[in-house]
């Protein structure tokens, strides 16, 4: 389960990042460069949707990842504060 969550988290991160970079560098806001704005045959609004949904999916997988590792996080945090009291 952990491997699948991590792999899907990496995929959604990559998709969100690539869509964000395409929007930032190739389809900047405020510029109409004649005709429709498209990259790889996808209009700007399509890239915005890809970016937004992959970001939402990434958040879901990050929360799932944290839930799967919550016991480890809690124990590590407890040990860190316990060592600082000595």
C-alpha cells in the first residue's frame, strides 16, 4: 500500500509541476499571442484544469501518506522532545 501511495504521489507531483511550468513559461496570463493559446494541442484552460486537479490529487496522497506513517511521526516527535529534556 505504501509503495502505491508513494508512486501515485510522485506521478501527481510530476504532472502538477509540468502543467505549472507550461502555464508559467508558455501560456502566461495577460498575453494573447494571436489565435488560441495551446501547447501540445491542449488549450490554456485545459492546462489549468490538469494543474488544479493533479494538485488536489497530490494533497490527497500526501494526507494518505502522513496517515500511513502517523505512528512513526508521533514516536519520532516524542523521542526528539524526550532527548531535549535531558
